[in-house]
C-alpha cells in the first residue's frame, strides 16, 4: 500500500519486542536509524523484520544512521526506493538541533 519513492518516519515503538510497522513494509524499505547502538536496545522494527529470528540477519536491514545521512556519506539509491527512518530518540541530537535553531534569528 506504500508507493515507490515514499519515505516513512517511525517513532512510536521503543522496545526491541515492539513495532509499529508490518513486516512486509520493513522488508520493502531501506532502513536508517538515528544511532546503531541505541537502535539495538530500543528499535523493534529492524530486529523483528525477518520471519526467522534465528537466522541472525535481523540487523542487515539497517543501511546506516542519521550521521551518515546528514554528512552525505549515504544517499537515497533511487527515486523508487522506499526509505524508513526509525528513531529511538537521542537527547544529544535534540539539544544540538535546539542550539542551532536558537542561534539562527531567521528560524525564531
């Protein structure tokens, strides 16, 4: 039901045994997270995406993290690619963005 080229943000689940998106959608998406280590502790989508949890490939779906995307090290592979950003929320990133916004008069 998701068109090619769609980008999704997922922020609702916060444990590795929870998820808010269906397996087939996760399987069809290139998954990015805010931080790999934090996602291993809090993100259910990548961990639960594979049908067989014993195969050890659950985290193969994660293509990279937010720092790689922002720096340009990673980019969308095609206009048709479905991308998924799974955020677990990092206070240090929130503070960095707030500082940048506060420093710019044109954003206030």
